[in-house]
C-alpha cells in the first residue's frame, strides 16, 4: 500500500513539473508574441524611444538542467536591441526564468523571472546568466532595493547594464506581463529614474527587493 502511495506521489510531482513547464512556455510565447511586439512598438513610438527591439531576431530559448539532468531548472532567451541609426544590435533585452538553484538569490527565494539589459545574449554554457552569489569583482550596485546595475567608465548606453527580478507566480496573464515587464523595461530603456520605472507599488505585484550587494555576494 505504501509503495502505491509513493508511486502516486512521484506521479503527482511530475505532473506538477509538467504543468509548470507548460506555464513557462506560455510565458515565453506571450513575451515573443506579435501582440506584445506591437504593444511595445506602440509604446516606444508614443514615448519617442530611440531604440528598436528586433522581435523577429529573438534568440532561441536555452535551457539548463539540474545535476541529475532530469529536470530543467532555468530557461533564458533575449530580444536584440538596436539604437536608431545603427545597423546591428548592440544590446539584448534578456529574460531568465529560474525555478531552483543559483539563479534564485541565496538559492531559496521564490521562482523568478529576471529581466535584463545586457551586452550579450544569455548562455548557461558561457556563464552569461543571472546567478548567485554574485562575483565581488563586478562593478555591481543595488539601486533603490530593486535594480541591479553595472556601470562602466564609458558613458555610452551600452555600458549601463541592469537587471530586475519578479516573482514568477505573479505573472498570471498578459496584463501582469505588460505591467511588470513591458512598462518597466521600456521606461528603463528610455533612461527614466529607477523609482519611476519600477515604482514602489510594484512590490505588491511581484517586484522583488534586493538586499545589499554584499549579501548577494555571500556564498
């Protein structure tokens, strides 16, 4: 009897994992969708944004397995960003879903979606991803408890890179994706103040608070 219950429990666990996977794939499709693309383009045009997101050139999602290689713990993809007047993309608006492991701060926080503007597309093989503990040699700052920022000596826009993180469970529908991903990422691309792009009200909707950067660097 106990063996049957154990087997049933294992089956239920994998059913939950499969359902979670379907939800994540739906999120990827929503962010890469034509509707989201058009919404972003309309918002960028209305705000006179100087950047173009190349949705047609979005990278193929890359996955990372746990040590057993049975379960995917992370998936990441990106949309190339090109400044007006440039022929090639210079930056990537990247998205990383982390369910478990070093993609979650301190390894035990809720499953997250990291939204980033980086100079390279994400790659787990090349260790280009949001991971903790953070390298204490990076020029990392935590701004207003909500945005990780890397500033470099050159004032060019490509030397200002950032990441913010969202509780994955709060991204339930297209409205939440627009409020937590589309609006803030566009505002940050335009150079808005951090607390204007990511207002305090978003903490109640899934925006995650970062501790001091020294805490994020602790093993």
